[in-house]
């Protein structure tokens, strides 16, 4: 059985454009649900799915791609993909997640910390100016 | 009057809406743009998402940083300066007279633009983001950044355009901003697109709705939409009505709960869930319905503060409306005149109001025509934009 995690868009269109003809279970989730990673992982492990697809409107505009790779890895799934209403797809491979996505996310996180500090002072300065 | 002074407007949307083409957040920007274009005002739109505007509106795409797309709070921070930089160039190149920004988290682009160029700055605020993140978000990161960015924008804007009195109260609660510049201006509807004279014969046949009493819900199945309460009310309605169906149009986080209620109680024959449909098709689907329902519920610690676009669309369709007695719905719907109000979170009260319409076709007729009249006279996007232009004229 295939699991389609519907993040946005129309499930029928996504299924049709990506030619998913097998037995499919669809769960609708919000991007915010990624924060409750334990609950989310439970959903992914609920049945013995042999593949997980994350469906969205348009991959070009999709956020949190790293987390989709990572959840696939944590759920023990070997294969999966991020797919959209236009038929585009990004393959999820655990080896790619370990060797590329995780180190890249660590880099993003460190960069994010730096940005946070810089913007703390930028916002503080602008707050002071706005009050003048 | 004001339209003669303001000739060119830059509309800045800085939130991450991605490829979203439908829903309230699209309507609240598309409606005013279409109305401004009708008034002969040139519109320029800058955003980070898909362009859903007519070709007369010049569009500028400014992408969020790909590098930070897994860290939402942080990419919103960096977007402030990126968006401001492009907007300043667009304003200079096109001699734009007015900046209109949709408020979004961690963003103060409007402030940077206003300081650099000095043009009038209208900030549209749908709600206090700090409050929304605290109450609706899973976790609040960088709360000082968020709160301060919001305050910077409120302090700098010449006019803060809010859709309801509740939002004005929220702003007062979270800041010391001069409330004299806060303009309460409900959302609106395009009454030319949403009207009662739509042919639905084929669609009715396709969906097997012929000769049925059709109830409709349209929306994003959010927590505050109360769509689960409507599903619960079917259990009561089936004891009183023979040939009826509830049409659920839309999708969202509450859909699994709705489906569970329907499946658990064998309500399948009385309900139809279409999922998301194109925005263009919505008037036709609304036209299928005899009664349109807005079962919104209050927030846990604040009354419903939004201005429900869907309610105005229902009204413009000239349909009988049942709405819960919460937030702005209580101000817009006059019980027995342009709709029926019912208690929130009460399937019994909701079912009772629907049955009232079913048993009284004259009341239905009266409420439908009054609702259409009110939509045109009070709640059109033309009225909405005119209020903004008038307010801008006063400060020029």
C-alpha cells in the first residue's frame, strides 16, 4: 500500500498526474504538523506502507523539503518522493538524505543562527527609529 | 475624488503563500486589485508566490532564500530587506504614489520603503501575528523578533487597514500605536462574479443533486470554521428532512474529523465532499445550494476577529444564510432580515435554523434578496477600496 501525505493541492490531480494506480491511503496534513514529529511519525508507521509520497500543489514553491527526506529516513521507509499537481517529483533516497540533506540542513541551521543574531540588532535599531 | 490623486499603487505581499491560487488569502488581495483597476488606478504587485492577477496588473516576483526554506521564521527575516530593495526600485522606476502592504510575520519592508521614499504607506493587518503564532502555531520561535517587527510596521504605517473592530482591539492590546490611524474596513465581495443568475443545470445533474434540498459549506476546513459542527448537525437534520444533501466544498486540517463523523454515523448519503475546486467554479457551486452555512466558532481566548469573505460571497449569491452568532457575523447578519443567526458550537441550534428556512420559503426569499442588496450596497470591494483611498486623501 502507498501512503500519500497531502500537504496542499488536490489529491485526485496529484494521483492522476503521477500515475499512482496502486492501493493508496491519503492523509491530509498541515505543514505545521511536522513540529509534532512523534505524532507524524506514528501516522507514517501506522501500516506497512511500501512507499510514501508527499503531495503538494507545486514543488517549486514547497517548503520543508528537508523534513520530508528526514521523516522518510526515520520511518524506515526505503523509497518515496515529493510529487505535485503538475507531475513533477523529487525522489527521496535515504543515502542522499544521510550524505547530503542532513549535512546541508546543519549548515542551514548554523547560518540561521547567524541571521537571527544579525536581525536581532537590525530590528532593535529599526524599532528605535520607528519610535522617533 | 481620491482616485484622481492616487494613480499608481504598489501592492506588496510578503508572506509565503507559495503556489496557492484559491482561498481567503488570495481573495482579499485579488478583490481590491480588481476594484482598483476598475477605478482606473494602475496596480503593481510584488510577492514571493504565484501570480494570480489579471494581466493589467504588473507583477514582480521576489523569491525567498532557497537556502533557508526549512527555517520559516528566519527566511521571513531575510526577506524584509530583499523585498524592500526590489520594491524601492519598482516604485522609483514607475513613479508609484501609494504603497499597500499585507502584513506578515517578521517583516517590516514597508517601513524601510516608507523611510527611503516617503510615500504614503497603508498596512493591511488581518490579525496580530504574535497572537496568532502563540495561539495557532505549534511553537513560537524568536518571539521578540516577531513582536518588534510587528510594532515597527504599526508605528510607521500612515494607515492601518483592519477588517474588524476586534483586530483594532487586538492591536491596542499589544501596542501603544495611535488608534486614530486604524481604519476598520470589512472585507468585501465582487458582486459581478458572485450573483444569483448562474445556470447550474448540468452541474446539478452531474453531482446528482436534482430535486434535493442542498445545504452548502465553502471554506478551508480550519479550526475556526466549525465545519465539524455542520457535519454533526446532519444527524439531526436526517430525522426531519427526506431529500437533502450537505455539500462540503474545500479542504483542510479538519477534513479527517468531518469524514470520521460522516462515516461513523452513516451520513454518506446526506453529504458530498468535493475537496478543493477552482476559485472560478465557486459561484457555480454556491448557486447549487438552497441554504449556505457559515458555522464559524470563536477563538479560545479572543472572539472571532476575522472578516469572513465567504459570508460576503454567500450574501452576493442571493442565498438564504445560516451563520453562527460570533465576531463580525453578528454585526453583518440581522436575524430574520438577511439571514438567520444560530449559537456557535451547537449542532442543534444550527439544524434548527436550517429547518426554519426549509419550512418557510417566504422567509428564505426575503432573506436572500436582502442579503444580495446588502452585499452590493455595503460590502463590495469597490466600497472597501474607496474607503482606503478616501483615508489616504486625508493624509496627503
